[in-house]
C-alpha cells in the first residue's frame, strides 16, 4: 500500500507568505486610519478656534479698539487673548486699526487671527 501524494492545497511556506502580506496590509491600513484621525482632530480644533474668533470679534473687539487694551479669557478648554491696536492719529492717511486674536487649544496649539480695517470698523 502506498499513499497517494495529494497536491491540492497550500504548503506551509505559501501560507506564511500570505499571512505576511496580510499583516503588512493591515499595518498600513491602521497607520492610515491613525493619520486620518489626527487630521480630523486638527480640523475640528481649527474650526472651533475660527468660530470662537468670530464670536470674540463681534462681542469683545469694538470696546477694546477704543481703549487700546489687551483682554484674556477662557471658553471651555480654549484660552484666548485679544490684543487691540487702535487707529493712528495722522490725518494725512486713512487710519487703520489692527487686532490680533490668539486662541490656544487644549492640545497646546495656538491659532492666530489678524483682523484689520479702517476707523469705520474691523473687517
């Protein structure tokens, strides 16, 4: 009695190579998901900072421009600071006002917004 050599199936080496290729593909996929997650988090942080800058521009900035002051505060986990530089006093040119809004998020990243305009208001 002899046993027949059955060649239908995978060898151990073929199986190991297939698992190696699969594990490399999964590692690349996991890294892609991690990068996408960080990017999404950063975009949300930027969007929240831009929203807060718009609110601060509307609520806090008009009074600060007249007083040439710096104002700081917190909004949830975001720390903000407004530095106002009112219009100059030279009558020979159009007066320009500046404001710098700095918003620091919980991650420590600082977002800066520079606003400027004529004496009629900040744009």
